[in-house]
């Protein structure tokens, strides 16, 4: 029996703009997440990380977008679920935390009320025991003086504490999958380390799978079991964390790694940023979207967008691996 909790198959996400053209934000995305594992999703701004996360929760605005393909969670295709069916899934089986907790916490309600509502909604607490359960949950995420925090408002807490509250809410119903979109980017380094530790501990305790979205490769190396690298709405490389750091194959992944200190590398080479920017989504119609910034570009890259090639356990979307790899 497969342990896959989530299988994403050939997902395309596009947005309509004023001229009702379809802008392909994510193209032919396929990946899986197993129970209890952490999958890191990395890539530069605008490459489609958040849109991918939102599509798993079916939170991409329906009127202005379309999601094609299968998003299979515990054997059921969420892409066919009604809004009512998705409400059962959100917060209960899959939950999400964001970079800025103030965007998800309601500023006019007390912390305790916000958590107990989640518990109620999914039948994890009754009126009689909700306060007690809420305090218990806040303690689990390391919130000091939880008894008084329940009666405080979000603005009364520090950024790190607010993120702990978000994690408490996300973990309240013991979800199978936690999607964390840049959960620590807004925090300073010490607090960031504490929050990551907390996520790791909760994961161990509850065997939660985590999809961790970040542009910070340091966070990825700390947390992820496997890594998905995205560029221009597509997966360009996928491998276990060690392979990504020790033996990256796609010129974009290599560029990303050269632009940050690499804990797996023994060399003291200077850091080199990748030249140029990600082109606007939808402009490149043919060829490899990375070719304008690629150091190893050749004729074929201008003509055709590469397929994904499988090399042992690694997937790479680059023509350089056409001969060694098997097309998937
Ligand atoms: N509601 C929307 N309508 C139109 N286009 C959108 C919408 N949401 C996202 N996009 C476009 O989809 C692409 C992917 O955006 P997304 O937010 O997923 O990027 P990201 O990888 O999360 O970037 P960042 O690291 O900055 O958070 C971008 O080009 C963005 O402009
Ligand atoms: Mg984002």
C-alpha cells in the first residue's frame, strides 16, 4: 500500500486578466507527499509557490482562475469537491499557516475565541470544555501564561507569539497535512529557529506531513526530507534534500545554491547571484524559460521547453540530461 497522503497530478493553474487571456501561473505540476514527511518547495518570487499551496486548499479565486488536473488527498480528488466538502477538509485534514499571522488572525476577536471556533467547527470541543482545550493547545505550542493569553487580542502579542497562535490553530484538529507558506520569513533569526523547532516537534508527535514553502535554502536544509524546485510555474528539479544540496543538476538549482552559503559544501567559493530576473508569467511561449539566465544554454533550449527527466531518484527539467535520463 502506498503511503502517499497527497498526489498532485498534471495540475495547471491559470488566471484570467482584464482581457480574459489565460495566464498560466502553474504548468503540469506533479508531486506527492507521504504521511509524516516534510517537502520543501523553493523558487524565486512569482514562480507559483503560493498559488500551488492555495490550489491544494481550493482557495484560488474560482471566478478568475481555473485549476485543471488531479489533487488527490487520501484517495479523493479535491479538485472535484464542492465548497461545502472543502470546508470539511480545511483546518481539519489540511491546514495552512502564512508568513504574516495578522492576515489570518481576526484583529477584533480574542485569541481564545478564534481557536475555540476552529475546535467547535470540526467537533473537537464542546461549549463546556472549549476554554480548557484551547489553553491546552496554546501550551503545546509553547505559549507562556496561556490562561491569560486566551483573553488577549492578536495585536497584544509579539510576531513570534502570533505565529505560535497560528500554528496552534492550524494544529488544533490534528491535520494530516500542514501547508506552511513562508512561516518564518517575517521573524528574526532566533524566533525563526524556535518556530521551526516547534513545527518539527509537533510533526514528530502527530506524524503530520508538511509542505514547507520558503525561498530560504537554510530553512530547507534544516527541515525538508525532499525538495521541489520551481521556476516559472514549473517544477525544474525534485530530489531528496541531501541530493539537492550535494548534487544539484538543474542550472537554476545550481545557481540558487551558489547564491547562498551551502552547509554541505567544503569550498569557500564566493557567492554568486543568478543574473537577471524571472520573466513575467505568460510571456514565454516556447523554449526553456530559464534559458535567458542559464550558463549552459544551447540551441535546443530556445526551441523547446524541456521535459522532466528521471535520473535515479532525481527529476530534472533540462535538456542537458536528455541522454542520461528517462523522460517522465
Ligand atoms: N489572483 C491572481 N490573479 C492573477 N495572477 C495571479 C494571482 N495570484 C497569483 N498570480 C500570479 O501567479 C504567479 C505566481 O504567484 P505566486 O504568488 O504563487 O508566487 P510565489 O512563488 O508564491 O512568489 P513569492 O515568493 O513572492 O511569494 C505570479 O506571476 C502572480 O502574479
Ligand atoms: Mg508566495
